[in-house]
C-alpha cells in the first residue's frame, strides 16, 4: 500500500504489543505490567495517594456530556417513576430515558444531546415532578460523581534544588513528594530563590514545609 510510512502501515503487526497499525520502533502502547499507579504525596503524613491518569475514550467523554445527574431533594421516588416523568413528553417522541441509580437518592440519565442537558439543568435546580410529590435537582455530570473526594490544587514554592540540577523533571519529582505535579511556572525555573509548581493534593493546608528525597546518588 502507498501513502504512508512503513512504521505506520495498517497491515504491519507490532512485535511489542501485538497490535496492527505500527511497528515496534514507534510503539507507544503501555504493556500490562507498565500500568502501575504512581505514589504521590507520601511525604505529607496521612495524605499520600496513588495516582493514575484518566484514559477515558472520546466516546466515553461524549456520553458524559449528554448525561444528567438527578438528585432527589424532597420525597421518595424510584428510577421507574423518574423515567415515566421524563418519557411523558419532556423530549417529545423518539427518545426514551433510562434512570440508573448511582447512589442514595441519586440517578444518572442520558439526554439526547449536551444542549438538552444545559437547558434541563438551567430550569431543573428545583424541579417539582408532575406525577409525584417529589422535588428533584438536575445537574450536569462531573468527574466527581461517586468519588469519595477531589484533589485540591495549590501552587507551591520549591527551594533548595541545586541550581546546576534545575530542570522541569527534577522540579516535578520533588513536587510528587507532597502531591501530584500538574504544572510549572516556567519563569521561575531558573530563579535563585525557588521554583513554582502546581500540584494536586488531598488537603493544601496539610502540605509540609519540608520534604526530603534523594536526587540521583
């Protein structure tokens, strides 16, 4: 076949990951034993955690954009009752909603498109059901749904990295002692006093003033 490089030939099979479409020389797929969560923040007593990146597919992200979280504010109602409420003309004919329980008095429901989600959440901050004496709250899906907590974000100043060893990688490694590094102020990278790094942590008020690690030997 013509029109592409040999390394990205759709008929070639990678001898590293055993998948079609590329050669071993350009393979970037992780192997099973490489999916290891990073340890972050363990120099902050009681606030260490294991971090792994969000690898949601475009299809999953698209589905989330069309999903609403329904919380029962007042009264008692089942998922079936909620389905009857929304399938009774809320979107017109041709669309059937399914309510899935995701927690106590909380359901998720797929809407036709993100625009309908925006419209429903605008009017549904305190929505009284027509079929039941129940009050609902509609909100868009977020990554915090069903999560026990969210990482807090904070800019920290890192001091005492030897000037001759200053680089982004070393700054991020140091930041991982107290949290998950997620950004750097490049203008401070070669500032004598400190380097500013954005980190995610369980509690920014618990970040220790000092953390120790070993750079190389």
